[in-house]
C-alpha cells in the first residue's frame, strides 16, 4: 500500500528514480532545502511498501489578499508508478493542505504549452488554463507555459479562475 508523508532530508539521496526522468524538472539542492524549511507541509513524497519513492509534490504558499494561493512547483511520479492515480493523490493532498492549513484562494501551476498529456490530466483534476505566459521556459528548448488554476473553498465566487483575455510575459507575473 502506498503511503504519503513529508519529504525528509535523506530523501534527497533516494529520489533519483523519479528525478532522472526526462519529464521531471530538477532543481539544485538549495532549492529543495528552502522548500523543506519554509513549506514542509507542502513538500510530500509517496512511498511504496518497499520504501522506494514513487513520486513527490513540491509546493509553496505565496501571494497576498485575494491572490494568496498554493503554488505547485513540481509534481512527479517515477515511470514505474505512473497511471496508478498517484499524481491525483498528491495533487488532492496539496489542495487540501493549501485550503485547510494555509487558507488559500486557489492553487496554481505552470506547464509547458506543448505538454498536452499533463494539461489534459490537470483539466481532469479541475484546473483551467488561466493565462498563457510567453517565453516562460528558457534555455535549450524555450517555450510558452500555461498558468493553470483551480479555485479552492475560500474563493466562493471562483474569481481566481476566470481566464485572462491576453497572454502575459514572465515579468508581468505577480509572484
């Protein structure tokens, strides 16, 4: 049976089976350590009965006033454990914590505009394409991103998910 728990320091040496996948965005050690110290409740792992890491959720809370929200920096599942509903479990956990502990209005995430598989998955989870961010991903493979959002219980009128009528540039992002 799969269990979820907070990410621990030693997990940094145990998650290569997840992080070495081409679909996974990897970060430097200080990035993971910052999330562990500032938002431990939003950095979780899914663990198999044999204690191997099946996937993880890396997120934070940010914003102010009606833009106070949970932000998914990464949700990823090892190839061996995909298509088992694990991403959905990790996302639901994150949404519950963002809503109940952090009292956020919405959850947002960025996804490559060409990643239709992920976009379709997030739409199944109730996320909407809020706005297109031109040139969000830079480097060897520059690309636009979709800022996708899902309203939480605090946003009763669902104002946070009304799509923008124009694309934005990265420097226009609030956070």
